[in-house]
């Protein structure tokens, strides 16, 4: 019995890390792009866009899950296109869990990236332009390195958030042991089954990982001496 539970625990842990890893990567790419856009450009509706991109922070996860079902379900236009044209099905799959986790983790990277880009010293960028650097080189060699600490800290927070995601993931990916059951779902099942021993092990496991991530993020955000 103990061996079976141990195997189930490690399966849920591995799936959680895989989902959180891919979700964080998606959140990183899109969060940096939108963070730079909103930090450096002025256009009508910029603050409205900022509010919409931050919305996953305050909406209930079940609402986000419902939006994903409406958007990516097999009866939805986008979901039907992915299924019929590309053979991609996201409902009740770990890939769907990645999309859900990325959605809730995105604001962590986005807000951190925007703040980091706004704090970059503009004269340093201008000096690089005077020396003949293209805008792309200025971004890669000056702007991004100067903003990297904030972005990395936001990314760490996003990974921790993705690891703990439950509501949106449950709605779009379900709770299938060995396929879509992450640690948070495994904890829920253990509590529902009255298996306090397994629940305690899983709670300690995910808590330790998240605390280590938060400590690392706090260290990155600490001002340089």
C-alpha cells in the first residue's frame, strides 16, 4: 500500500513540475513581450489592456476555467479548429493543464517585467544607439540584461503559482490520476478519502518547494548593496 502511494505521489510531483515548467515558459515569453509593450509604448487603451492582462490575478480560478472551456472546448471555434486541422485536443489533457496554469501565472511575469522595463535607465539605451547599435541589439544587450533581475523574480513567482494551480486546471484538464492529476489535486483526493498521512506528505512537499522558490525570488528582488 505504501509503495503504491509513494509511486502515485512521485507521479503527481513529476506531472506538476512538467506542467509548471511549460506554463512558466509560456508565461515568460508572453509576459516579457506584453510587459515591454505596455512599459515603452503609449497608445489608447493601454491601461485597459494592462487591467485585462492582470485580470487572472483577481478572477476566481473557476471563472478562468470556464473561459478556457468556452474558448478551447471542442464545440468552440478555436477548439474545433485545433482538433480538426491540427489534431490538437486540450480538454482533459496535461497540455490543457499547461494552458490553464500559464493563464494564472502570466500576470506574475507581466507585472514584474513591466516594472523592470520602466526602471531601466534610458540614457544607457540612448548611449548604445549613439554607438550604432540597432534597436534589437539595444534590447538584447542593454534593456533585457538591466531588467533581468525583476523578470527572473517574476518568473520564479509564476512557477510557484503554476505549481499550486487547482481550479482552472481541474475544469479544463480534469483530475485523471497519472495523466492530469497534479499535486494540488492529489492533496484534495487524499483529504476526501480520509488519507491524512498521504495528504500531509504532499502538503509538506509542495510547501517546501514553494518556500524555496519564494526565498529565491526575494533574494533577486533585494536591492544591490
